[in-house]
C-alpha cells in the first residue's frame, strides 16, 4: 500500500503462493504471468517487507529487455493538444480536483470557481489554431456537465422525464451561463479542421447514454459519425470494485467500464487504457487491474497503449480528508511501468507521462519498460489543478534532445501508432510533419493559454 493512511479492510491483499524467483524466471522467459506472479514482481517478493533494491533492478531489467524485443529502441510521441470542454461535474470522485460542482456554473451564481465551459465555436477556434501550428490530435476529456447530451434526440428523451435533474442528471442549457451544446456538436467542431479527435471516456459515453436503453456500441457509432476517431480509456482508475467504492463511488463500475470500452471497439474505434494508482489501493489491486486490461485486449485487440497515471495528491479530497498521506514513491512508479510491460504481453505500447512524472523520471521510466513519451499537449488542467507542477508543453526539439540523451531514437507518431516518422536528431530544428497543416516548422514556444484563446 502506498500513501494509504487507513486500513480499509480490503479483501485483496498482496499475499501469494508463488515465489519471487519463479515469477521472475517466468517473466524472463516470456511466459504469460498470473496475478500471483504479477504481485511477486510488483512487491519485489511478498516474503520481505518493503521494496528490495536488488530485486527491483532485476524486474526493471526484465521489463526493459521485453520492451526492446517487442518494440525496439524507438521512443514515440504525438503532436497533440488537450481541449477539455468543461470542468462542471457532479460525480464527486475523491481523487479529482479537475471538476467543479455543476451548480456553480448556473446563471446567477457568482461563485468564483476557476473552471470553464467552452462552446463548440470556441473549441473549433482553439483546435483550428493548433492545426495551423502543425498539430494533428486533439484529446478532450471533460466533466459530466448536466446539460451535455449525445445529440438532439438524446436531449428530447431526457427532457421527457418528469424530473430530469433528479432522475437523469439533466438540466437544460438555459440554466447555465455557457451552453456546451451536445457531444456531437463538440466533436464535429473539433474535427472540422482535420484533427484526429481522441475523446469520450467510458464515463463520458455513459453520460451520453443516460436515460436511454442505447448500447455503448450505438452511442460510439453516433459519436464516430460526428467526428470521434478514438477513445481514451481513462475513468479506469483501479478496476476493482472495493477500491472504486472508496475513491469514486459515483462513477461507473468495473464491468461498465469494460462494457464501454467493448462498445467503442465494436464501433470500430481504437482505444487506450489507463491505471490511476498510488492512493489507497494495494499492489494486488494494481495487478488485478492489469488482468482486466489484458483480458479485454485478448478479446478485442483494439488497445493501442497503456498509460500508468501516478496519482497527484496535493489538492485532492483524498488527501484533504486524510485518507492518503501522499502518492506513489519512485520505486513504485518504476515497478508499475515494468510490471505493466511484463504483464500486458498483448499491448504494444506503454506510455511514460511526463505530466505526472516530470522529465527526469519520465526518461528513467523509458528504461523500465515504457516506449512512448505522450504528446505536446499545449495545455493541461487535470494534473495542474490537482497540484502537479511539470508544465504543459514539450516542443519537438525538447523531445528530440531528451530521447537522444538516453540513447534512444525519437519517432513522431500518429495517435494510432500506424504512421511513424523517425526523426534525424542532427537535422533540426524539428517540428511536426504528420498533420494536415504540418510542414516541419517547430511549434511555437509561447503556446496558447485557453484563457486567452480569443486574443
Ligand atoms: C478528470 S477525468 C475527465 C474525464 C471524465 N470525467 C472521466 O472521469 O472519465 C480523466 C482522468 O483524469 C485522471 N485524474 C483525475 N484526477 C487525477 C489526479 N489527482 N491524479 C492523477 N490522475 C487524475 C483520472 O484517471 C480520470 O479518469
Ligand atoms: N499520460 C497523459 C496523457 N496522455 C495522452 C497522450 O497525450 C495522447 O493523447 C495519447 O497517447 C493518444 O495519442 N495526456 C495528458 O493530458 N496527461 C497525461 O498524463
Ligand atoms: N487525461 C488524462 C490522461 C490521458 C488522456 C488520454 C489517454 O488516451 C490517456 C491518458 C490525465 O491527464 O490524467
Ligand atoms: S474524474 Fe471525471 S467523473 Fe470524476 S469528478 Fe473528475 S471529472 Fe468528474
């Protein structure tokens, strides 16, 4: 257990009948690991207290070797921006400080909440400027704003309820200062200038079907028709019910998250998968989570990357209420990435998130099993609002310098990794080339701040 300040009485604790040595031998031989094997590796052995530094190095080495066998020496990254639509959300996850309670956004409220809602026109302008700079992916994850609906048909269904606010978490746009319109309109606006739109987590898809009997597949098909190109597998957190009950009781459950991801893949979309770890969970929960992801990938095969998101604790209810004393240690971050690489034998890419880890640790994690270094993102709200301070932008030159400094090869990729452009470090300055308006010109260093997007 990491920063957990309490005994939560969890059923799943890190105890096994396996030995560390056996688990390591299986990992080295490329055999498929069991949950017990994973627990032995991520704890560096349940026979000793704490993390054993020598055993840890053996696990990291095995993962680094597996990475080299699976994907070689390239380190990929994408030219993207984050354009989150709204921070209004009533779900109340205890690890999240991105959200603001939705009633603060209602017309007449003078609360200074520091959050935002964008109209489709604003989203389009922000993405259009980024596409002009050479960017080709927009990632958009948002709060579950009560006025946000899938499309106008969905709005009519929600409005037909007697008390939509209480029954289906719906309030009409007129109740709010800013109208976010529908998911379909936002996606259409964000895709209008040719960017690949990576959006609609299973939690958001659940919001986009509330009050209806539509399947996830049907919802994702409509979203794809509106401009959606792939879906982020956030909202995963820890895919074990007893942990979700503590950190996000208002969120969809594990089975529903899996059903959402299946629906996205049935609709023909690529997806990613994440884990948010380092709060109240045990090492056993982390491995059970990996098992859910591996099983999903066995059945569907559409997961392009796995992203370990280390919990940022500073400004969160979990920390304020004394449920955790901090986040994951460096050892835990390294072992999380390494065991993800070894356990997920069917997912090609493991992402190292410089937003969560900072540059130094993000680079170190590329030697522990990771092979992707995220994207340029241009702006960031989730980590920043939670108290993280690693910034919001990496230029192509930064990327090339960082990746060559650790002796690896920088490669610009598309969101789905199918298009890849190896970069010659000596042929700078570097900029994106894969976007509709990308001609290799470096991205501006003074990237835009969404608050001044109209300037
Ligand atoms: C902020 S939500 C936005 C999308 C949507 N509301 C949802 O929950 O899927 C996206 C993800 O950010 C991550 N996140 C939120 N707060 C975090 C924190 N304090 N540290 C690390 N990751 C966090 C969680 O994994 C969460 O699923
Ligand atoms: N790990 C984080 C990401 N990852 C997403 C990537 O930037 C990219 O959208 C994805 O790899 C698909 O191409 N984004 C964040 O904003 N923060 C992270 O910590
Ligand atoms: N938005 C998530 C990160 C993320 C987004 C999209 C992905 O496909 C993966 C991860 C965060 O910052 O916490
Ligand atoms: S993680 Fe998503 S659903 Fe949960 S409170 Fe934050 S924005 Fe809302």
